[in-house]
């Protein structure tokens, strides 16, 4: 019995760990006719501290990668929901959210944040919006909603820092 479980479970676990890179490429292909070169924004200590205080991200980073063509910028960010990372693509155009898509959801609960009905709430939001008050929460998915709010806020902030 155990060997049959291992026989089908291990390939699934392996695939879930490495499928992430393909999902990002697919997401980027939907946003751009030709995927632009990846760019990186580096943060000094002051900006790192501001991010820590303002957004309290689960992962502290020295730099963030992004893709840009004309006025459209795509940020791929990870944030912990309850226990695992949620990878989200945030598209910013002219300092407003154009779209948000959950690329990889790893939590066992709260998957409703992946729905277009939920992510469409971010459309046209700016850094001035208060996501905690303006984005409808989902019962049983509070931590996942909070993670997406952080990711969208972070993307807008990082976008404002671009050269």
C-alpha cells in the first residue's frame, strides 16, 4: 500500500515544486507579445526599512525583479498566506493596477483569492487606495487576502521607485 502511494505522490510533489517557473513564463507571455529582458530594482537600507514598516513582507529582499515595456510593468512577488508562499503577478500601467493574477497558490485553504471575481477588485487601484478597507475579504481566506493586499501594495510602491 505504501509503495503505491509513493509511486504516484512523488512525481506530483516534484512537479509542484518545479511547475512554478513555467507558470511565470506563461503569465509573462500573456502580458507581452515578446517577453522583455528581466530588470532588477535594488533597495538601499532606507527603502528596505520603509518596506518592512509599511508592508511587513514575509521575505526581506535587497532587490526585486520586474519586466517592463513602455508604460506596462509586471512584478512577480511571493508572500506567505498562512504557511506557504503565494506567487502573484501584478501588472501596473501608468501607476495603476491593470491586473492581478495568482500564479501559484500553495495553501490548503483560501484558494478563492485566485478567482477573477476577487482579483478584479484591484483594477485601477493606486498606492493611495486602502486595500484593507476597499477589497472585500473572503471568509476563511483572511490571510490569503492579506497576502495579496501586501503584494499589490508592494508592486505599486516598487513601481514608483523605478528609474
